C-alpha cells in the first residue's frame, strides 16, 4: 500500500489552493491530507518571526495520518516555504531561537516518521534579511539532505529568466533576494540554484510556475506530476 501523504502549503497560502493536487494524488492511490492552513494562520510569522504556528498545525496532521492509516511513516510534500519548514520538523534540535516557546514545544524529531520529503519550488537559501534568520537555523543544523534514511527530492521549475524589464521584474527581484543574482532561471519566485540541496535528488522541470494560483502550469498540475510522483513510496 502507498504511504499516506501530507502536503504543507507555501508561505501565505491556505489549504484550499492545494485541493486539486490532493485529489490527483488520491486518484493515484496515495491517501493524502493537506495541513489545514488558512491564509491568516501565517500572519504571526510575518517579518521573519517564528514558524511555530505552522509547525503546530503540521504535527497533528502527520499524527492523524499515521494513526488513520496504521502506518509508521508518511510522505511529506512541502511547497515553497513549506519545504524548509518541513526540514525543521524533521529535526532533533529545538527550534527556539525566537524565544516564543519552551524546548519541548519546539522539537518534533520527525525524521523517523518521514520516508520521503519532496520540496516543490522551495527556497532552501535566502539573502533576504528576515527569511535568512530562519533559513540560517535550518542550514546550520540540518545542511543538505541531512538525514540519510530520508529521501530528499527537490523539484525546481524553469519557466522565467529574470531580467530587468516589464514582465520579468518580479522574477528578477525575487531571484536576487534569494540567491544574490537576478539574471538566472527559476519558477518566477524561486531560482533553480536555491531550490536544490546538496545530496538530494535534484530535479528541474521545464515550464513550471511557482504558485498553484499562477496562470499556466505549476508543480502540482496533472501534466507535471509524472516528473516527481514516482519518488513517493
């Protein structure tokens, strides 16, 4: 039987945008649930603050799926920021540098329960001041594909080259904030080089846009699923 699968939405996004992906995975035989986020659940995290409110919703969703399907492991799919937040969730060091909770409340030690971590358009590094604080914690404590028993699959989209002109300015600015240069390829938000991790199975998929709400195709579109769904167990 396929493992149960949990989807963690991207930054400032709610669960509703991922319903089509959830249905597609269920149609393929993967019992799937989305962390029940609403857009307003992200508000306490704005400005580089702690991602604890998101992690506190991720954990019960994982527990519920493990219990419901009598499984010892899950697949975890993290879109955008959901990918690096998932790396915190796997870890064994308290995520408490924000000073907003005790060590016990900031530690999930979930890597034994995650067979595959699939990240979709995740900026695994950032030079932006506020995001950098959280990502520095992740990359200092859990660099690259840190846990050898977890299969890390990092999917990057290649649809927009960043240039300083109308129509590409958002991509250029986002890439520059993320990796330090704007004139590179990415999904319109995350540059390819930031979406990959050392030691992971790193994929580049042509024509993919960052957001589930973007015009055209994104990581969860039915025609793109074959590029990465085979990595689910």
